[in-house]
C-alpha cells in the first residue's frame, strides 16, 4: 500500500476516534498530542486492523509513540 | 444458580442438551457440522461458541491456540465472617494491595455472613499443566505468600486452601467468526478478573447478538456477524488491556509510583465510567436502526 494512501486513511481513522481531523500528518507528532491515550490507541489499532486487514498485537501497539511508528508498521505489514 | 435458572426458564427446557462436550467443528459450506464426545453429531445453521478461555470453537475460527497464561495465580476461599475478627468492615468490597500480590474480598450470602476472597500472586511464571487451570498446593502455601500482611488478610489466607487457580487470558483476536460459527465471552476475549467484567462483557456480547440476529436471513449471516464483531471488538480489547495494566498497578512495589497509583484509585468512578456506564442494548439497537434506516444522502 502507498504511503500517501495510508496517511489519508490514518487521518480518517483518527478523526473517527477523536472527533477532530488532524490538521496535518506529522510523522514526528506524538500520538497523545492527537488526543490518543493508551486506551484510545486500542480503538485506533482495531480500526486500523479492520481498514488495512492486518493484525496489530498489543505488544506492537505499546511501541507506537509517534505517528510515523504506526504508519511504518502498516506500510511494512501490508507490503 | 439463579442466572442458569433464568436462562433455562426462558428457553423452556426444550432444546437444552447437557453432557455434550464439543470435540470438532467442520465447515459444511453455509452450515457447520458439530461432533461431540458422547458420539453425537449435528448440523447447525449457526453456532455460537461460549465455551470459555480454552474454546474449541475459537480454534476452528482462528486455527490456533490463542490462550495466554498471565504468570499470575490466585487462591480463593469463602470464610464465615465470625472467623475474621480482624476484618474492619466485613460488608465492604475491599482491595488490599502490596508488592507482587493483592487480595480482594466482598460479602456473600443472604445475610452477608460470609466473605468471598480472591488473592493473586505473581507466580508461577510457567503454568505446569497443559489443560487444567487448577493446581494442588501444599498446606500453608497461601498463608506463607501473605505473611506479614494486615491481620484480616492473614486470617483469610489461613483457611484450608488446597488449590491455586491459574489466571489465563486470550490474545486479542482479529476474527470472531468464520462462516456460520461465532464466539462470545471468554472464548472471544478472556481477560484478567481485576475489573470484574468477564461475565458482564459476555452478557453484553449475547445482548448484541440477540439484537442483531432477528430478521437476519441465513444468507445474511456474514454481514450480521461482521457487524457484531465490529460492535464488540474494540470495547472488549480495551477492557482486556486495562485488566492487565490494573494487575501491575495492584502489585506495585514500594516506591514513588504508589502515590500516583493511590491518586488514580480516588478517580476510579471517573476513570472507569466507560466500563460501567456502557449500554450494550442501546448500542446494538442504534446500530440496527442505522442499518435499517440509513441516513439520507446529503443534498
């Protein structure tokens, strides 16, 4: 899957969960700055699993700190 | 069991077949073939597996064993209140927390004259049995684990406790159904018991399925089961995750983290409202309404 495609989908998923559309997708932005705490990160993971057809185990999710961590994971897993 | 009486009463008794241990499921293309240990086989249009943390039905869906041992185990007992003179408030639900262990108790019985307790320790690191979740212990083993704790705790674990219970969960699953076979409860999302939500989330699953199922044609099972899964998967995964985090918080060693943990305990109603205020029936009902009456397109 293309990086831009993943970014667009990611922005939609974040908006569905937090109710706020991210102004821009900054790879270095901390996920908590998008309003995602440890539990809403699980909402994001489940939504991303459904959207991209991949599994994101808890132990991988724990390691996602910035936006780029998740984008890269999806890119790698869907490649 | 009052709950079993309510459920079997609602069913009327007919169609309730006890002593059928499921051993195998076969995909019959649109239906499922079930084989039981007593030799019976049946064909079913829909199978709802509520067969627990070591679910045979889940194995058919995911193809693997998704059971995870937590590295923690519990001693459980029921003690008459008059055997607990040191317990300050026998009617209360209380957590006693300490390094690598905790004990929860609450009153049971018509007159609250018994205390049910559940004491968790951070061992054994490896569970010694493949299938069993009970393990025999030596006399005094539970008491030794809580030596030096509050006298009320010591009184509880001093009872005759012949076994420890291994605490297991399931890893979060991507799929809760395959063909006409679906799972709910511990089979789908077994969690550690620290939020007391195992039975509650199971009932939520059942309510959701019951709300979605009526009016579903046999050839519409797939979309219905997908809807069920999408309504339930994120919520139960969050409670699962939170139950593991809570285990760590209950077992903190002495140190600066304790003050922060104790602060969090005071915010319990606000922090965990999302667990206790959830309305499964309304959520499922809203989902079916959206499905049956989709919002009009924007002009």
